[in-house]
C-alpha cells in the first residue's frame, strides 16, 4: 500500500528566508508524486508533479521539488518565502495502473513572519 | 476553462439523516474522485468514478455511495450520518491516466450535529 509521511506539522519561517518542506513516501514501483497547497477554507491547488525524467521539478509560485529515489523523498523548496505563501502544504503519491488513487500526507502548515 | 465546482458550500445535518453533495468536473475531464478531509488532516480517498462506474474505493463503508452522470458531473451520497462524518468533502476531476493531476473544487463543509 502506498503512504506519505510529512514529519513537520508546523513550520515558521521569516519572510525572505528559504524554505524546505519534507516528504517521504512508500510505494513499490516508480511513484507519481505531487505537492498541493491549501489556503484556509479552500480546495487544493497543484504546485508541481513528478512522473519521470529530471528529478528536479519546477512548479508554480517559484516552488521546486527534488525526487530522491534512494531516500524515498520528495522535498519541496523555495529560495525566498513571501507572506502570501502561508498555507498548508500536502505531499501526495499516486498509483499507476487500475484506478487513479492518490494518497495524501497529513500536511505541513506554514507560517510566515515579517 | 471551467474549473471544478461543488455545491453546497456549507451544510448542517442531524445524525441519522442523509445528504447529497454535488460536483461539476472541469471541462475535458472524465474522471471524478471524492475525498474526505477531517479537521487538521490530509484528504482521505473515498472513491473514484470513470465512465459512470465506481472503479476504485478507499476504506469507507457502503453508506458512502456516489454517481457519475454522462456529462461527468458527480454526486456523493452519505446515508445514516454520524458525528464523525463532519468534514470538508472535496471533489477532484482529472483524466483517467494515473499521472493526470487532480483538480480540486473548494469543497463542501458538512457539519453533523
């Protein structure tokens, strides 16, 4: 069974500082990996995705993530955080074949301080 | 391009009642998935519909059921509501391929009292 672990429940960073959100996954084959962001009371918006190829993927809003097979990780990074980045971030793993089941982590809530 | 829309946005029901939530998929998408997101948790997969049939289900009891219509819109029905059913219910549409990203609506907030 596939699973996702996001070890950090809350992270606080200063505006302009760099950010890294951790994600570890468990899946038997090559996974489809996603990062989503959720603002309060809203649905989830896709930031970026990894399917194959280049292990460093670029997303929207200046985010990037690196797939490391040896560590089963897919960490999200941003070089300089803006106050508008305050939200909850979810890492997710998708299965190939059969139906399209996407499993989400429990999320990391990001607080940005001036 | 029309995004995923869900209705209603908020709903209050009493334990034991039944509820129907609705979702219109993004144009061009033929697959609809439903997720339950309890407060402070990540979304949990309920089921997925493709070609008007359920083709995958998570760990939810049969009182959670759904429909998909020929225009790819969908309904989630929950019978015999329990207090623990209180959550944000998210609909997501996509293409049928496993690597097709999910596009989410803003959800329906269900409160069961």
